[in-house]
């Protein structure tokens, strides 16, 4: 009988570590890749120090994220050069845009891939392996919640955004595939699902030419064991109003919408190519609050866009004060290659951008303080996320994981991570609540 002795380069890595940078969509990609690795008999290592191969899933959305990605690659390149790693793979958004430039500057990297390149990565790790892409996601989040990606890519022409360049055109997953994944994750103990996409409200347009998020939400709500379903990344322009009664009527769909508005000045919105005006934005916010009483409305904004004047910024500040968002995030503008806004340059200094960001967040700090203070004395349903120094840390229905407020709870009995409890709110701060469980 003939035997084939594999060369060192052909031997599959004993263990693989994945470093995930950037947004929740990247988290889903890395978890999916980890599932495929395990399905192909590879071991997941907790760190690069314990791994034969390292995969860095990069982010290329804004300057700060790109810098973090490059620094992480450089650190890993040292390990590869020293022989501590047998294989170094760079994937994700930054790699999708700048693979050639990165390869020229960092030759220690063995392979560069874009987003969702699961099959290519498996082939690179083990060329002779008859690989399977049937692995279940390996969650990196606490086991009681998961991000659920319903689509990939984006068709919108926002002037500041390079997402379509990195992730391509909008592609909806089939409803059957989404429901199947939910059912699998429920069996793993997941109770909360945060819906993510580049634009969750565009779901279905590439399938049958219409927005079908409302129908998808109904089917998701019917999944037994899905106790909280949370909608993130809802695009304001052409917002599908038919999802509102579904959110209002279904008890396991969180009364929560993340609606990234980016700005309030018509001058800036037009240059951003957002396809909406301030008045239309205000109308949407009012309609949402009227249709879903007590809903939590979250938004994000960009300050320091190239044509943002002092007057435009003052209008944004006034808008934030007027609308009274429950949750808010602010980003400083980052000039991105090959976007529509690239030709406008980056005339506003970093110092001014940071000052504007701080001013908006100070407005929001006071809004959040007042809203939180109004909850003192109420009883809130809280999902326990962690135990820190004998105190329990959790979130209400009004709080998405990782980005929103937290609740710190004292309890007269032991609580479990992933458990829902009813807590009386006894005190509040700008971005935190404090309470107890009898």
C-alpha cells in the first residue's frame, strides 16, 4: 500500500485563533467561520500564542478602525516572522479594499481574503481537505444573546460610506435560512436576537422587489424560545411603516429601533446622499413613537462632514435636543477613498470634530439622565449579562448589547447569567440604572 507523507506546509493547523475587529456584522462572520473550522476538525485556540494559525477579521469602516486593524496585523506579522505562527491570514473589510497594498507592506501575511470567504480560508488552511461548510456558528458573545445577520451588502449611495465597496450589493438571506439559524441558536441557549445588516429595512428587495421585513419579523417572532428580538440598522429613507404594528403587537419583539440618521441639516443630508430631509426624519420619529408607545429610539450621527458649517452643526444640536432620543451615538467624519465625499477633502480639523462630538454627547447625557431618573420606582424586566464583584449587571428591553445603558442589580438570591428577572429601579445615572431583586 502506498502512503503519502504530507509536507509540513500541507499539514492542517492543529489550532486556529480568530481575532475579530469592528462591528457586529464582523462578529457574525467570525462566529460562522469558527463553526466551519470546527466542522472540519480544527481546534479553536483562545489566543495567537496558543495557535498554529491566526485569522484577523479586519474592519475598514473609518480611520480609527483601519488603524486598529493595521496595528493588529503588524503585531501578528512579528509572530509569523519569528516562527510562532505557521500561517497568518487577513480577511474582512480592510483586506477586501487594500489587499494589494497590505501584501506589499506586510509580506509576512500568507493570505488575504475579503468578507465571508469561508471556503477560501478553509482551503488555505488545509489544501487537501474535503471541507464542509455545514458547521454551526460558534458564539463569541455570551450564550444567551446573538447577533443575527439577515442580509449582506448595501445598495445605498451614501457619500461617506465605503461599505458597498467592501461588502458589495445588497443580498438578503432566505427567510428559511434565518429561521433555521434562530432555531439552532435557541437550542444553544440564545434568548435574545439582535437583527443586524447594512440596512435591515431593505430586506427582501433583491428577492421579490419589495421590502418584506414585516413578514420576516412575524416568522422570527414565532420561533419558540426567542424571548427578545431587537431591530438594529434601520435606514430612515423609505422606512417600511408596516413593521410598526408588528413591533407593537408581538410581545417578544423589543419596543426598540436603531435608526441611524447621520445628520439633521438638509444641506448636509443632501451632500451625504441620504435621500431624506430633516422634516421627513422628524415625521418618521413621530410616527414610530405614535405607533409603538414607549418605544426606545436609538440613532447615530456624524459630525465634521466636509460641508458641515457652524450653522449646520447648530441645527444638528437643536434637532437632538428637540427629538429627545433615548439612545445616541456620535462619530467623527472619516474621509474614505473612492467614496462620493472623497473629492470634498477633509477640511474640518480633528479638534473641531471632537469638540462637536463632545457637545452632542453632552446634550444627550442630560437627556439620558432625565429619562433614567423617570424610571426610579418602576419595575423593569432585566436580562442578566454578567456578575462583577458580587453585583449583577444586565440590560432592559430598552438596551442593546454592548452599545447601550446597563442595569446594576443587588439580589437577595443567586441569579444566573442569561436569566430574566424583575428588578425595582432605585437610582439612576446618565447611562446606568441601579436596582434590586427581592
